C-alpha cells in the first residue's frame, strides 16, 4: 500500500526556521517525484514545487522560488520542505504528494498544519 | 502561471448529473492531455479522481467522468450522491511551472 506520512503540526513564531517531512512507503521512492502543495485557511490548492528523489533535482513555482527549499534523503525515503524565516502568511496546511512528470499527484500525505504567530 | 478557472459552486439534487468546468489556456489545458481532477472533503487530503483528462484510477466510481474541448476541461458526476458533496479541483501540466491547480468548486447536494 502506497503511503505518504507527514510530520506533525507545528506552531512557530515569525522569523523562526522550520523543516517538515514526508516519508514514503509501499513503493519505490526514487521512481516518483514528490510535490509540495499549500492550502491556506479556507482557500484552494497551490503547487509549490517538486523534487526527483533519485537525483534531488527540483522545480519550483515562481510564487515560491526563494521562499522555501525542497530536499530529499532517498536513503530513508523522506522528502522535506523547509523555511529559513517564517512569516505569518506561511500559516497553512502543507501536503506532500507523489507524482510523475505529467501528473502532480496520485497519492497524498495527510497534511501538516503550520501555524506562525507571535 | 495563473490558476485555472472553475465555477465557485455547483449544486444538484440526488440522482442528477452535474458538470464542473475548468478553463485554462493553450499553454496548459489546451496544450496537453494531462488534466486531472481531485476531490477534497472538509479536513481531508485531496484524492485523485481523474487523470489524463478521462482516466479513472482503480477504485474510483464510474459515476465520475472527464472530458476536454479546446482550453476547457470538464468533470461530470452522474447519479449524484450525498457523499459527493466536497470541493473539487482540476489541475493541468503546463509548459512552464509545470503544474497548475484550478480555483476550486464546491459541490453541494441539495
């Protein structure tokens, strides 16, 4: 069974750093891309970027380029999304998802809620 | 890359059919047969319902069907059921980003 299990909810202050994770199982982790998708409270889905875990090649949406970093450790089948300096506007649910070149997501993680508040 | 355009809401009675549109450009929906649709119930992760315009993943009801004409893709739900009440999002491969999602449509079963 394909599973993507994400790390738990986080509460942070503005300016703090954060890394959330997404562990894949039940499939060959290096055979599929991992995308990250943001959903702000009450809003729609926004594709942030993706990584090919086989070689750590990344693509980012222009809206998120430079604001987040996507990485992966294929030895433990885990992808990461990180911020160096959080803002209140980063408050959202973040989903990881497995995909292929032409499909953003066929399986999704359960989501990680990130709350940034002073 | 701008979000694909969907109606904010669509409603129907149980047993009826409804159609949700998803309008893009020749750089995304119109340029590739790589449109997908996702269902999201409140507080849950999205679920893939249709990929490559009209293909259903294993386990998805055949009441869900997809099509495309020009720059507009459509999702049709036939025999509407209470459990179909959810938010629906389209997505397309694009020539740039490489993916973009739609604005989302809330489906209400009356």
